[in-house]
C-alpha cells in the first residue's frame, strides 16, 4: 500500500513539474545542461555559446509566431513548487479508513499559496513563487507501533514521578532512534515525513518528553513537550503524551493552552469520534506544513561567495568571564553543518572572526548604551502594591547608532573593510559590568537585524521571564548567550524565520504561535538546544533560492511588459535579435522549470545551478530589448493634402448671397405687410 502510493506520488510530481513549453522536449538539452552542471556547478560561465547548433535551432523554431505576452506573464506567475509530504499513522487505534478520511480533510482545506516574507521594506510580503502540498498518508506497520510502545513503557517503569509536575519526564531519545531507523528504511531523502503516534494507554501516569538532562528545580524550569523535529527530514508527534501548555504567562499571543482546545491535546479531555479526532490532526499537520516545511522568509537573502561573521565582544574588564559565551560552540554549530554541505552552496565559504573591545576605551560604546537606555515601571504586590522602575535597551535606537558609527567601530575593533563578493555580519555583544538586569526591548537577550546582530548581558545570572511552561514560570539565564546568538545569526545571515513567527496574508500581519517552539530549535524561550534541525538547514538554503527565483520572475515580467509597450517582439526586434531572443527566452523558461523541479525534490544544489545559469539568459534578454529600444528611429510621414471642398463652399456662398439679397430688399419685400397694421 505504502509503496504504491509513493510511486503514484512520484508520478504526480514528475507530471506537475514538467515544463509547459516545448523546450522541455528538445533532445539533448537536458543532458547538455546536466553535463555543464558537473563542469561548472556555480554557473560562472554562460553555457549558451556552447550549445550545439541543433539545440539552438530547435529553441528558435519552438515559437513560429509572435510571443503571447500576457500568457507568458500568467505562466510565470503560476510557477508552483510541489512539496511532497508523507504522513505515517502509527498505532493500533487508527482504523483502515483513517488514512483516506484524513486525506480528504486535508485536500478539502489546503490550497496552493505563495511563499511569504515577514520583514519587508521594498519587497512585498508575498513572493511570486507558489507552493502546493502533495500528500501521501498511510498506516504504518504494526512492528513500529510495538517497538515504540515497548520503549515508552520501559522508560515509564524506570521513571519516578516528580512533585513539581504532574507529568513524568522521559527523554526524547527513548523513541527518536527507533523512528530515525524507520525513516532511513524508507530510503528517501527528498520528502518530509510526519509520524503521528497514537500508541494507546501505556500507563495511567501522564508523561511528556524532556530535551535536556536537567530536572526542574526552584530556580530552573525544564519545559517538556510532545514532539521532536529531527536533523533528518522527519517530525514525530506523540498524541498520548501530555497534555502540556506553554506560552505567555499573563498576556500575549501564541499560547498553547492546557486541555482539549489545541490539536496537540486531541486525545485528552472528552472522548472524540474518529472524524473529530482526524479533523484535529488535519489542522495539526497543516500547521506543521506551514511553519516547519514551507516557513516564511525572515528577510530576503542574496548569494555571496564568502560569508563572514564578525564576533565583536565589548567587555568592561580585562579578566572577562566567557562562561555562557563560548565562541567555539557558536562556530561549531554552523561550521559542522557547513562542512556536511547543509548550509552552503558549492564553493561558498563561511568564516568567523573575533574582535575584542574594552568598554572603557570605546567612547562610542558608552555613548550608544547611554542613548539607548530607557526605563519602564512595573507594579508588584508585596505587603501592598509597590512600583519598581527597571531599565532596558531600545534595540532600534542602538542599531541606528551602531549603523551611523560603523566606521568608528571598525577602527576601534581593528576589523578590515568589506571585500567585494562577500557578506559581512557584525555581531555586537555588550558584556556590561552592571549588577541589574538589562535586556533588549525588555525581553530579549539578542536581536537580529538585516545588517547586524546585537546582544547584551550583565552580571545578573537569571531572571523570571513573562513565559510559563506546564504551570511554572520560565527562567531566563541572562548570562548564557550561545543559543540566542545562533538564532539571531540564522535570521540575519540566512533569513531563517523563528519557529514561532508566521506571516498571515489574511490578517496582513505576523502571527505568533509557540506550538513548534519546543525541542530542537534555537528559537523561542522554551527550548535550550542550539543545534539545528532539518527545518533550519533546509530554510537556510531554500531562502536564497526563493529570493533569486522571485527576482528572476519579476525581472522577466518587467522585460515582457517593456516588449509589449514597444509593440511586441516582432515589431521591436530585428530578425537576428528576434532569433536570439526566442532562443534565450525558451532556455530561460526551461531552466526555471528545472529549478522548481529540483526545489520540490529538495535538490538545492541543482536548483542553485539552474537559477544561476538562468541569470545569464535573463541578462541577455534584458540587453537585447534595451539595445533594440535604443535603435528605434523617429520618422515623419507626410500625407497628401485632401482635395478642396468645392461643393460645400458653393452651397455656403449661395446661402450667404441669398440672405444678403433678402436683407437689402427688406423694405420693398415687407411693404404690404406694414400697410395692414
């Protein structure tokens, strides 16, 4: 059953990603470009001059008439990336009809939509590229269910209950290796798998999964969860675990409530029918798809050959305490993934450089802190209500000062100027000798901007945050900056969106949802893991490709509109120019279709090659249209004068003379009339 559905899904992907233009059927074109991708993976050279004459002739003959401009624009805007998603229902409580019923729920509610961008200044929040969900839902084998049930039961039997929490804590590693092995047995790396676990009642004692080795204490909260996102492309959700709740403690958006009001707690509370349960699961799967599989871009990102992170540590004393600020751990998080080919393309390089600045020797540093310090008042109930004034740093004002004083900071830190073809991200860490809490915008240890990252810490080791998890306040360890910095660098360098932020075109604003902010994620206040899951690694490379693809589509539409304004391709372009334009256009469209197909299979390297290669054709198309428009000559065409209108002039003259005669003889003509009166 699973094999046949996988084959059908593969056929569907191949048919939906096939190029609509005739260039897809040109013999030899695909093999030629595949060979070029091996010889020049970054497509530094234009392959068009090397095309065999037969392929060029076929490209030119694929459009005998004038180009249908409006149809071509419509086809560009309809480019969609099919995303294969496999859902495995694990457990004896799923019936044989569960897969088909869940499929019908999802297919009736999910439609094709555009990729989105959260931060936008010159860009629209909606990209020109679309994505569509292609589902494969099936029941998993009973052997997987039995293995997971046995593992959970064994872990629960060896775990004692805690008086601080009604939930027993078992490590996520209890079942994750089992699911990872099953994922490997599927022998597919070009799809995302979601495992929905409904194992039945393993114990009367409720349980949830811990992601660290620490236990909750009076000064520390270990936030438990019911899900995990792997380094490989799989997610598992245990419906029997929980119920858990986490989110803002008093007020705010994104709360995951306790009880049956959230899909993660679908099995808890009142018994549900199968249809009601599956409808909840459909909502949960669609949320995972939007947030984890096709997340929005934080910012648009463009390709540079060299990525440089400048770690600028601004400290107050000579003997700096680097506990909680281990630069090696931060570098290791990124370089390990980069060395495994997970973050970079081809010959792209990533490097970290460290700089140390004394706070008392940096006048611009003290000026930036003093100008950015604000205060706020909080009311606390002790014996009576007491007002307490606290301070915080305004991140936007601090960012403005650092941007305006970039040259001065470069001089003080001794950092070199940016080189051409490289992207440099300065990370300013203010290690202040203060004995009070000082956070950015009252809540954040680190804030990401498109051109820099700003972080701050003081001597105070921890504080109570405005978030709660499973009924307990979450403590923020203000001296530990490794994880906040990893998340901020991901946002600024690769445009990776936090797992709790989602752009909503319906609300025309950013929505906050902390459902997926536990486990393996460097974002949010509920996780303590700095390592990256497939969600962040895929998004890091996909974001560049989507930015490039969006630019190619909008730029090509601008060329077509310019062509249409000049009367069309046949009217503007000369014969030789027209032949090359047709060849370039069909080659450009073919490469876009191949890039979209590679994106749907998570083959980011091939998508990178085709997009970089299509840039050569797009530039040539721009150049052809621009050159032809400059060669347009203004001409004056003289028309023959119309014949003199003798007939109308004659009638006008006769009429005028008649009126003049009557006027001259008026006394004689009207004499008899006067006598009567």
